[in-house]
C-alpha cells in the first residue's frame, strides 16, 4: 500500500535536492512527487540561496521568499522510512 511522505524546506535548493535524492537514490517516479509553496504565495522559500542570489553580489534577486516549500511523495510502505530520511537529509544540506 502506498504511503505519502512530506517535508517542508526553507529554500528552493533544499526542495530540489530532496526531489533528486528520491528520484536518483530511491528510484521514486518523478510523477509521484509534488512540489508546492506552503502558503498562497508563489515562493522560492523563506531565505534566498543558489539561483535566488545574484552571482556578482550574493544579494537576493527578485525571487519571492514568502514561505516554505513542501515536497510530497507517494512511495511504497516498505520505502517510507528511507524516503523520509532522504527528506531530512536534504533539509540539512
């Protein structure tokens, strides 16, 4: 039976890393993963990083940092604990 696992991330980079961990390391089908802003705003997270920073100055660009980003994946029960660990690992990256 499938399980839904969820993690929330402060930056778009963390959310993208979580998705890549799930897809590449755990072979989760990308179609079984959903990435959305937690709030009503279209957000890049709550703090800028990576592509959200100007390469020359290191300052935030125009990306909206209004709320967290949620990654939800549907995985087989046998993989749920490992997939949750992958989400936690991406948050710490």
